[in-house]
């Protein structure tokens, strides 16, 4: 019963609609009525700008970190590594599902990438750093958050299965499922990327403008 209660709490934590709260509090709008209609950091970057997009991203990451840390409330998991890992995965995924299907926002949320990263950061910081490294590198080159998120997510099973050769079967399954989940939740973005109409976030845009000027001069 304690485990189920904590998993429910993790889901409620994930359901906190950060982007919706900020868009209503500071702009008097519903973020879901603008841009891609998504309630996540990426759409917040596009609609509200880098400042508020960063705030939403950090808060969504913290949702994953806090949710995974709930295992500390059951002393048994402090001394049982295998069971702890499995429970942490359950807590983290509950938070991610809460972010994607938030009970506090009519089950219309974001894509869960930032919360997934927070979950991974709490579980395996080294793996999380490798994933975010790929994310930032692709973002620097393209300014496409969607493409960066997809490739960063694919880096997770690559890291777990081949680079670090993690033997825990549940962790291996989790890594594969996460990559599939991120790809699934980005289907529309993939379509726009293929068509060449995907929006870029407003960072490093001055760098791109300088490149265009150099080509024209």
C-alpha cells in the first residue's frame, strides 16, 4: 500500500502543469492555445521566450527528480539496490505519465522529456549527462528541440545497453521504452521535420543571422 500511495503521489507531482501556471500567471493565456498546443518546455520557449521556457524546463526536470526521491520514505529500499532501482523506475514513470496526462489540466500535458531527464538524473547521473550532452550538441547545431530530444532519448539505450553495459534487465527495458515513448510523443514533430516546417526555438538565432550575412556578403 505504501508503494502504491507513493506512485500515486509521483503521478500527482508529474501532473503539476508548470507551463500552464506560468502562462496564466504572467501572461493571462493558456499555453495550449498557442504554438504547437503542447504544455511543455519546448512550446513555452517558442511562445513565451527563453526566460520562461528555461523556468518551465527546470521545474519539469525537478518533478522527475522529486518523484524518484520518494523511495526514501520506505526504509526497505535504502538497503536493497535491485528493488530500489525497480521502484525508482516505477516512481519516475508515474511522474512522466503525470506530465503527459496531467489530472490537473484535463489530461492534456507535455511530452515528458524534461521530466524523463529529471528521473534519469536522479537514478543515473552519468547516463543523464551523456544524454543531455547529445541533446545540447544537436540543439546547438539545429535549434530544433524536438530533434535534440529524440536523439538524446536514443542515446539512453545506447548508453545503457552498449557503453555502460548495464546488466539489470528492468533498467535495460526501461531505457528502450523511454526511447520509444519519446519517439511516439514526437510523431507530429517528426512529420514537420521531414517537411522542413518544424519551428526552431529562439536561442542562438543571432549566430544564425551572422552566418546568413556572411553568405550574402
